[in-house]
C-alpha cells in the first residue's frame, strides 16, 4: 500500500463521517457510446466516488439512483433504495436516448430492496446482478459481465473493519476526551483515548473470530471481553499517569461513567455487529425453506451475500447449507419468485415474503414487525 493510498483511505474515512447525497442522474465514465454498459449505484457520495475510481479506464454509463444519501446495502435493506428509484432514474436521466440496448447492471447488495422483475415490467430494461463488492467490477466487466461465485459474497476485511471502527471511534473520542478534560483534567482525558479506541475497534476487528454460538451469548461475551480490555488499558494508563501526580476519586468515577456510556453504543444495535433487527431479544429468526414451493430457479442463491444457500443437484431444489452464516438480510426472500423462503422466529411464528417486501425490515430502518397470531 503506497503512502498516497493510505492518505486516500484516511480521507475517505474522514469524509465518511459526513455522509451526504451525491447528485442523482447519469454520469459518463470515459467516453461511453450507445453500446457501453450501464451500471447503477446509490447516491451516497463515497459510493459514487469509489464507483468512478473502480471504473476508471472503462467506457460506461453510471446511473446514480436516489438512495437518500445512504450506501446501497443499507439503503436497500432499510427501504430507501427500491425498484421505484431504479425506474425513476432510468426514466428521468436520459439514458434511454444515449444507449441502444436495454441492459442494466444492478449492485447485488440492492437485492433486498430492488425487484428486477418490476423494473423490466415497467421499463423494458433487463437487469443482471453485478458483484457484491465494487472492487470486483473491473474484472466483472472484463469477463463480459459474468459474476464469479466468490464475487457474490461479502467479506469484512481488517482494513475496512478498522475504517468503520475509526468512523465510530473518532467522534466518540472527541466527545469523551473533551468531557473528561472538563471533568477530570488532562490525565483522565488522555486515559480515555485507549479506552475508547479499544472498546470501539475491538468488536469490529474481532468479528470474524467470534463464532461463539447463539448470538446473544456471542455479543455478551465479546463485549465483555473488549470492555475488560478497554477498561484495563485505560485504567493502566491512568495509573501510570497518576504515579506522576495522584489522581482523585472524582477522576476515577468519571472514567467509569464514560466507559459505561460507551458500552451502550453497541448495545443499541446500530452497528454491523448485529445481523438484523428482526433478531429481537430472545426470539431470533432463522431462514427457512418451504420445499414444496421451491422450483429450483436459484434466484436466491445468486443474491445471498453469505454463501448460505446452494442448489441441490440431485433434487433440483435449493438447500440451506450454512444457516449459521445467515445475517437475515432478506435478499433471498425478496428475490424468490415462488415465495419459498421465509423467516421463522424461535417461538414458531413465521414472516413470509410479502411482509419482508413490504417492510424491508432490517439494517438501517431498525424496524421490527408484529407477526400476526
Ligand atoms: S440466506 Fe440469509 S444471508 Fe443469505 S440472502 Fe437469505 S437472508 Fe440474506
């Protein structure tokens, strides 16, 4: 990684702290002609900029749909990027006068919100899913718009996990350090730095290694682990500073209060730490296949970002091969033409596809639903 790449990442992380909406509409990349591919994304500034970077060297049309300034995955999951937004940008951007074909590449992570069948019915445009990660777009285009199996799965590499942690940690650090400086002086303020950073970064960094069984226990164990580490590092720093000049009990109390407040950040369930808000309390939901309805179209397999589903060659039906990897994004349920997938709560209630399509009940929206008796 070059110094410039590193600086670019720092810049992206800082800009990520202030998300705002990019202009919607048509963006030419290179010198696109009437046969150039058309790709769609949402109008989160960072996404649009990264799309342009990923597509540098290609001639293509980029359609920026109104995702309300939110990244594609969260927008689709929260009901902020749907087929209505795709249809709207196709009709209003002028793309239909610029190209001779009617093919559009949709981001796979929009599958929770966008139903391609409705786009085709209303516009005549045929869609295909692009790769899950925009870094794979160049290879996707070079292969003639074919997605490799591995391009469908989402990973959360260390660099990105640290980036997200920094987006959470920097503002909290600023607030905590200022408050502590006011309450307890500079020693407490300095001590809060390792506490905050450890508490925020720890869970993100450790995500892949924390497959410790049921989600509630996993959350509790990992939070307790990092809380202990954060408190240990912070108190150790404070002790070191206090060895130079004695710390007051008020300072120690202030540290405790701030740490408790910080712990509540993730408990609030606002980070990717939580698979989905449908997994509420002690009544988590799991993905379920109604075998009689499955006709083996495999539309669900093509949009699952976690490699949960696969085709069973012998039976010509889909199988739920890795249920524990499911993050309840709902993409497979929305895309199944036969409504053969659904969520089942531990208590036995089920949430069928029409409800999922209507409510888009996960990530950003923080929605829960009442399951009919
Ligand atoms: S199986 Fe789970 S992770 Fe995969 S698409 Fe369906 S809900 Fe999302």
